[in-house]
């Protein structure tokens, strides 16, 4: 019985040594750093579907918007936006959801945003995920606008290690 316990202990210690030396166990943790970028509006395409409901809320589906982006990512942004707005004094208030891509050279990122607009001023949250060679990049944060109409993205960039 004592010999069986010793054999079990030797096997257990050997297994623990193998597991702790595996590449997963030796991998460095992800890096986390501040992220900042500015989006400048460059154009739009009409919505695929548009209507005003009986309460006066205007709805748009498939509205296209394009931007240039600079800062933590430099390139172009193409978004498809769905929004629901009520207009007061010619300024929209409501909500919007956007999905699209950011192209930065040969790198492509997927972007999504949930936005609230109050009297024409947008704010909300965004997620940017890298694809291909930048697939280990995941950026989350808040978006806001400036008086000049620029969209400012502020958040955290997480880069996982292979």
C-alpha cells in the first residue's frame, strides 16, 4: 500500500511539472493600455429603410456613414447605422446602433457602437476587435463629440499574447 501511495505521488508531481511547463502556463499576460482616437465625418449614404411612426419618431435602418480615424488607429471607418430619433428645434434625440469596419493599411478591425443622442449631441460606448494579423487586439470605451462635430473615442486597448 505504501508503494502504491509513493507511485501515485511520483505520477502526480510529474504531471504537475509537465502542466506548469506548458506553453499556456508560460504565456505572458495580456497588455492593457489607454486608447484614444478621433473620427472625422467624411460622408453618408441614404438609409435602406426610413419611416416615421404614429408618435412622430423617425426610424432609419441601414444608414451609411464614413469617417477618417486618427490617433490609436489611423485609417477609414465605414459604418451601417440604425437609429430612432425625435426632432425638437431641428436637433435629434434618441438612440442609434452602429456596426462596421475600420481599415488601417492592411489591418481590418470590426467596430460596433451603442449611442444615445440628446439634442444632437452623441455619446455612448464602443467595441473594436481586430481581425487577421491584429486579431489579438480588443478595444472598449466611451465615445463623445466635440463642438466641432468630431467623435472622440477614449478607452482601453487589450492585446492578448499568443
